[in-house]
């Protein structure tokens, strides 16, 4: 329970310059209310203050710090839609939000004020603020008419009263209408009522004489009490009539009536009655309202003949519950009387309660204590009495309750402990019902979310887990996966896994095992060795992401399984390189004689360590045997004279693993009866050892020599390839164009060159070229000239520019020695280049298959070289060649060059029927094929 005080502050603005005079009254009232504080402040300000003017310092008056206002999200809760003042959180003051007109706000009510509440949260505080609006003399008294016309009978006696229309001043208090003055005052004086309404009457002081003066003009001045003082005037015109000496008189000085709100138009409220002692026309009385406002004239109407007052518009108790109306009765002679009618409006239960959620906290943590405030609810019913009394309720099945804190305010609090894991959200319906007849009710549903609290620790399915891992595993191998569950939500259910610190054989457990903190997957940090560590345990902690975090532990037993990763180790006989150990067997040994025993062990376990012994190699297998299980070497038969003295046994020791591993041991056995005999025999072993060492040295020297020769060969080959590439660049840069022969047997540009030389028939060469084909290397049947060939694009003249190129190297001697190739060289059907050697001839064309780019280019180069050699004997006038060539060349020397070209990459070999003229065969095609094949691969 918290104590909170009620403070009341009155601030009045009194002087003319709107300076503030503070009048503070403190009244502290201690209340015992649950979970929030309540305070009240009262301010008095003048109307018509400028926007932004300071009303009061809420921070100081309520004892609230500015940080508290901001952290508590202070806000104003008003009953209406108009916000005359606003709260400045940064300064903690109330300032004027819009112009305040007291007359428009409260009309004629003298005490004008409006109120609102300031609500703060965390903790919840509610402060009621009342702002009283003080009137300012900003209105001048005004009369309804610019002239008052009165008719008086001349027989009127002194003291006769004449009611005048009063001036209207919307201001109240001292600023309201205070007094009237009349000028002149020869025959009349004024009489003012002392009630709340300043009704003025003009009293006749002396008798009138119509014959002397038929009309009088007076000036009536209305003055208020404000500073500065304001006044209004009206002219009174008095017409003197003939005598009518009796005025109407009402039956009651004050009439009281009541009517229900929302009554239909025309409902009779009351009837006023006045009587006149005169007779005739002077007795006829007329009733009418005087000094009424628009608010009254819109809601009530008066029958001028009968005096009945009826409903003319809608009357609403919630807007105004009492109306005071002045009714005047006037006879035909001008005499009047007045009375007041007070109409009370009765309340009807026509308004349903209005539920306003002033403050609401959602979500709330599930560990909230009983009595925690969830919402502050304001319920308003504009009706009065029982019609305005409201009761709030909620569903009793929910762990919440609603209780009244202040008038029209209710708090929704928790009744018991909440559990988000069972119910995470509540839809609470608040019902507000009044006590009217019939009752009215309103409902509002509040959705309350329950936020998670880390109240559940992660749990494992088991307390101890067991896993197995094979030894010699690769580091980083996943060996096990842990999975914990947490019933909480979001971060509270996000589980992280950690290895607890521990020791395994003196080393931290983290050097053996690691765990993924997010997935719980355990990994091997190193490769396990069963022979060093067979099992170990580690402790894993599962920790959630709550604050504070909760955790649980689990033990994981890890067993390393054996793998056959160790070969048997020979313990005896000991193998050394320094000394030679031999077992002696006397020639008189019997069958089953124990020569020696091979002793071996295996570091593995189980069946991986079961060893078996076998005789792998032996000088004489019929002489010895090895025990399968015990490794004992025994004789199988009697030793005879022809058995060699030096016996070498190779014993194989094998385990039972999958796959099995083995080791061998050499056992030297000497079959002799004396030690000198054994020594002479086994001295050869040392010589063999020296021989083996010399042989190893020679092998190393030979390998180094071969490697050096191989490197030299590679350098030579690269140099030759570079030279060939430079020659091909010369051909590639020549200005002439090589002849391009289509795939048909006779190309369309075939022509007789000049037809003036001795060469009457033209050679036909079928050659194809591709881009950059000049960079390729070609192989021919036999050495050819390195001369270049240039042909004009018209294909009419051959070598017109051959002598113009300075970069072309001519080898005339080699050209003169070139012999024509046997014309009988042919490819067999299976040897023709192309993808298939068995292609039908009708599909092959000039070539068995369409040649590749490399094949076409090589054919062109072969043709060009052969032409260069063949035309070396022509004279100066033949085909435009040099004069140094003799004209002895005829067509009988021209071979079929298409059949005289080796195509790199082809599997065919060239065959011929005749040899060369000089009895020399061309270069073997197989040799060229091998060389070119290597070139192509490079």
C-alpha cells in the first residue's frame, strides 16, 4: 500500500495588467489506495490569455521532477474534445493552447472552470487539475433595442413603475452590469432590482399632464463595474396616454416547473397567469419573454394570449439542467407586470457508460505478483443519480480482477500468478453497466499479452549419454549431437552449449573435444589413439539466453574403439645392421628340433592383436617350419650333407585385423657343427653388403647423368622449335597470297601461266589455310627448301614478288638437288587421314574426308616447297622465275603432291611402288609420324 496526497492550489489573476498574484492553499489528505498516487491542483487564470501563456508549473506544484514527467510519459486526459491548455513536458508547465472565452465556455455561470487529469506511468499516478477561468471586462453592456418606446396614461399616480428592457453584459461578477442612470430626472427615477438579474424600473415621481407635454425623451445608461468601466445607452421615448390606472398582476411572483429531458416538441411545461382590474380594452393582457438568450428562445416558446410555456426544441439534462425565464404581462393601456419562471430538467437514462482506457501495460511478465496493475480504466456516464452510477466487471474465470480506485476510475490488476507456457494471451472484456431503468451497458475488449520470463531451464532427455568413436579419426569429425529443450520463448529458449573445464590424462578436455555452441554437435579436436586413451568423459552445459540465464548439465562418456593401425613389432630376433646374428643347427639335429622362436607383439587389442606366424621365404622350405601360433622355428626333417650351411628364412608375422597388417623378420640359420665353419660362410654377407652399397652409388650417378642429358635434349628441342617458328614468321609476313584451291579436284582459278614458256600444262595443288596457320610446324617426307612462295590473288601468275622480299632465305643448292618424289605413293583406304579410314570413295571427294585446318596448311606448304624445287630448272621466261634456273624441267618430273604429304596426327603410313631415280628411298613415314606426333602434343 502506498500513501499519496491531495494538494489544492488556487492561483488568481486580479489586477488590470494580467499580472499573476498567487494565492496558494495547501490541503494534504492521505489516502490508502492501491498501487498509484493521486494529487490535485487548482489554477485561476483570466480569460482571453494569449496562446502559449503559462498557466502554472505542474512540476513544482505537484512535486514532480521533470525526469519523472518524461519517464512516466505524462499526458492529459480531458473529458471533451477541446484542449484549452497543453502540458509542456520539457518545462513541466501548463500553457494556453487556444483562446479561452469565458462567456462562450460557461455563459452566465459565475464560477467558470474546466478540469482534466494528468496520468503518469511506472508507477501509475493520477493528478486532477482544475483551471478556473476568471472573467475579464471585455464586453460592453448593450441594450436589445436602440430605442425604448413607452406609453403612459396621464392618470398615472406618482410611484407608478415602468419596467425597462435591461442591458445585457455577458461578463460576470464585478465586470457584469452594475447600475443604471437616467437623464433627465424631472419626472422619473430609476429603481434597480437587487437580484442576480439587474432588472431596471422607471418610477414616476410626479403626475403627468398630457396637455402640457405629450412626449418625453430620456437617456438610460447602463454601467458595469469593470476596470476600465464600460457603459451602454439607449433612448427612452415616453408617450402619455389617456388614463388606465390598473396594471396587470401575476398570480405568483415565481413559477417553478419541471420537465423530462428529451421531451417532444410542444410538451406543456407550465402556464403563467396575470389579472387586470381594468375593464374593456385596458383589461386585455399579452404575455412575452423578456431578457432571454438564444439558448432559451430555441428551447421554449410562450403563447402570448394564454401564457402557456411549451417545449420548442431539444432539452438535454447533461448540457443544462435549470432554466430561469422572465415573463412579462402587459395590458392594452401599457401597464405591465413581470414574474420569473424556473424550469428544472429531469434526467432520463439515455446515455450508456463510456469506457476509456486511460493507461494500459501490455505485455506484462509472467512472474508479475498478484495485485500488479495492468490498466487504468475511466468510466463516464453523463446521466445523474442512479442513472449515472456505473459498475464495472470482467470474466471471473481469468486470473484478473477489477476494483474501484477513485470516482469513475477502475484498476485492472492480477489476481494470481500467470504462466505464459500455459496461456500466452488473454482477451479481457470489461463490462460497464449503470443502475438506470432500463440499464445501459458498454463493453470493451482488452488484449493482454504475457511476456516470457526465463523460468524454465534447458533439459536433456538423459542424464548420461554414451558415444563411440573409431581411433585415427580425422580432426573435426562429428562424433555426437546433443539436443536440449527449453519451454521458454525467443531468447529465453535459445540454447547454447558449452564444455565444462576438465582434465583428461592431465590435458584440458577442450584439446580433445569441441562443441558447436548453437547446434550441440560435438567434434573431435584431434585424432584419437586407442593405444593411448581408451575412454574419457566430459560434461556439457546447456545454457539458455535469458537474463539471468538458466542451465543444466549432462555427462557424455566417449569410448575410443580400436582400429588395426599397428603392425606387429618383432621383439626377437633383434635385427641390427652392425652385427649379424645366426642360429646354429647341428647336422645331427632331429626332426622337430627347435631352432629359435620369433617373438612379436601388436599394440592393438582384441582380434587386431591376434598374431599368426608363417614362413614367407626360405632357402630350403623342406628343412624348416614355423609354428602358426607360437612362432617357433623347427626342423621338418633330418639335416643331410647336401644342405647348405647358410640358410636364410623370412618369417611373416600377421595380425587378425581387417585389413590385416604384417611384419617380416630375417632369420639366419647356420647348419654346422663348428663355429669356424659358420664364420667363414657368413663373412660373405658383409661382402654382399659392401657390394650393395657400391651398386647404390653407381645407380645414383647414372640417374643424375640421365637427368642432365634429358634436360640438355629439352633445351636443344626448344631451340630448334624457336628457329622453325622464326622461319614461319617470315612466311606469315610475306606480302603475297598463297593459292587457295577449293575442295573440287580442279579449282575454278586453274589457268595456264602465260602460255609462253616450255611449261604448257599447269600444276594443280589442293591446299587450305586457316588463321595463324603460318605459325604451325610441318613435317614432310624428305628435306625441302626453305624458300617462300608468293602468288597473286588473281591466281594467274606465280611468284611475281619472290625476289622483292629481303627476308626470304633461298637455298638454291638444295633446290637443285631436290628430286621429284615417286608418283606412285598412295594412301591405302585404311590409311587416309580423317576420322574414318573406311569411308566410301564417293563420299570422300578429292580427300577421303574433309581435311582439318592443320592438314590443309601442311598440304599447302608441301606443295609450295615442291614447286620451288621443281621450277628450279626453268628458264627466265618460264613462269616469271629467275634466269639461273635451266629450262630442262618437264611434266614428267611432276608428282602428285597430294599423295606426298604427311598429315600430323594421322595414323596412316605412306607406301610406294617405285624408288627414287637415284635409288634412294624417301624418309620412312613412320619416323616422321613419330616426330610430328610429339610436336603436336607439345
